[in-house]
């Protein structure tokens, strides 16, 4: 894991390079709308992403959006501007392996429009468009406001939830070229709040286009634990509220109220998962891999799932007892027969690869879970605050495990719908990001 200093050393887009790039596109003009040449037209997109590094789902936002841009705007140069001030070496290496032309800058932008680093200032000066990536809210709302004010250039927001964390995003969203909300509840909330961007529509999270993999590392792990293709399910536990005070790089004090709520609901929220694991092992003759999305979920997997399983079930259950990265996770999910659990982005990574996935939500989480209903997977969405839904959880997991052909067809149908929607929305990203004629 790198330090902040090594993150800056890993930055490959220097201020001088940015200036050269800025000069190289200074003569760009608009081409005919919708033409193949217009999609390949040189442009510079500044991507605001990377909300945290403790969660492989948050990490997944960046490579997924880079894949979308690569596919639908092949002429674009992209600079990744991480929101989080810390970026591990392994994440940088993962991105560079898949996207060797990706640019990377660090730094913050103050209210007067002054960047804290030269490379960030150069990136802002030369960017044609600022794209805010998928996330739990328009987290970088302040950066969007400053970018628009000091450059006069457009920005857009792709695949966010609205109304979380009391984020003061309302006014700036109306100035966006487009705002795509990743769940229908957020879209309606934004409309009710009076947000009036020219384009306001539903488009699922960018992570549905994730394609980073580490097949070699995944194969080694699967072989070590005798997990064969299509013969195991993945399961992820989760606290009601992510204990961010345990994220060492955040250095936050414990929240006693949230911690107490987590303790109160641990047995309630994980008993159905244990019952599902038991049913899968005994009735479907499959193994189960207990893994994690957020680093704090590793210990929950052992304490509240593995250690409480019957002995015969525990013998066919594997616990991932180390950190992993998004690319390895994707490669392992692709070899599984499906997923069930209390997280959101691992299921998205599964559906992105036609792997069935069942999602558990509850009151403390945002409306992003409604995304499952929006893409046609309502039968695989569970609210654990409703006892009747808990009762149908184990039978649904077991049905997915015992009838993989039907489950796979459902996953494929959802993936096709999402990719069709992303194809349409990326056309608008392509239009909005074209350089302004000089």
C-alpha cells in the first residue's frame, strides 16, 4: 500500500504533459452529430471518481467508467482525478494494466478555482468536460460548481443516488449537461426537489460495465480451496451501517450510536445468510465462498457466518481472510454459480458478467437497491426489515443454486437491459464532451 507521497509519484500526467495536450487540441471543432468521426474526435475528459479505497465496489466505479468511455468515445483522452487523497499502488497498477493511456492527477480545488497541484491545474485548464462518476451522491458537487464557474465548460453526472448524506448538490445539478440517476427513487426525488437539468433520466451504475480481471490470481485461490467453476456461490455479510471509523486511512472517531445499531442487528441480519449457506451446501451440493466488499466485512464473515455454521456445512465453506482487489474479485465471481448477500456492487459485478446475484437491503441503506427492481430483478431484491421477505430469502437462494440455467437467463436479460441503457446514455456523454469550437 502506498503513501500519499507515492501516489503523487505514481501520477503519470505531469503539468508539462497537460500543457502539450492542451495545445494539441486547441484547434478542435465540432463534427457532424452522431458520425463515427465525431465519436473519435480528440477531446479531454476529466473524470472525478474514486470515492474510497476500502471498498472494492467503490474502486470499481473508475475502471468501469473508463471502459464505457473507451467503448463509446474512443477518441477521448481521460484523466482520472481521485476524490480520495490516498490511492494504493495496487489500484494504480490495476488501472494502468487495463488502461495504459489513462492519465492520473492528484490534488484539491479550492473555492477560488486554484488547484493544489500543478498537474491538477493543467488538467482543469485543458479539460473539455468534467464527468462526475457513479456514487452514493454527487459527492464532488463543490468541484463541479468551481469548474463550471472558472472555466465556463460543461460537466455531467453519471449514475448517482440523490438525497444522501445531506449533500448540498441540488443547485449545481440543475447546471449539468445531464444527470443520470442510478435508481428511479433518486430520479423522482430530484424532480420533486425542482432540479431541472436538460437531461434527467435513469441510468444504472457504471459498474455494470466493469471488465478488469486478474484470472491468474483468481485461479490460484480457487485451486487452493478446491472451488470449481459453477460449483460454488459467493456470499457477503455487512453491518447495518459501514463502520467507517475502522477505515485506518479515514482516522475517524467511533460513532457510538451507529455502532450500537450494528451490534443490535448483527444476528437478525446474518442468521438468514447462515440458513441460506446451510441450504445451499446440503440441498444443492455446492460450496460457499464467504468474501467481502468493504475491508470491515472480513471479520464479520468469520464471526457471524463461518464460526456459527454447522460442522458439516463449515467444512464446505471457504472464508476469504485477506484483502483483495476488484480485478481478482471479478475473476472469481465469473467462476461462481451466483451471489447472495448484504452488499450492492459485488452483485453488480456479477450481473455485468451474466452471473446471478441476490441483493439484501434495509432501512439504513440508500435507495440504490431499487436499481435491482429498475433492471428487472425485483425477485432478487430483499428488504430485511420486512419479515415476509426474510421468509422467502432462503428458498430464493436455493432456487438460484438448484436451477442455474433459469437463473443465468434472468441475469443475462438484466445485463442486456443495462448495457442497452448505458449505450443510450453514453451517446449524451459523447455529445456533451465535444470540444468547444475555437
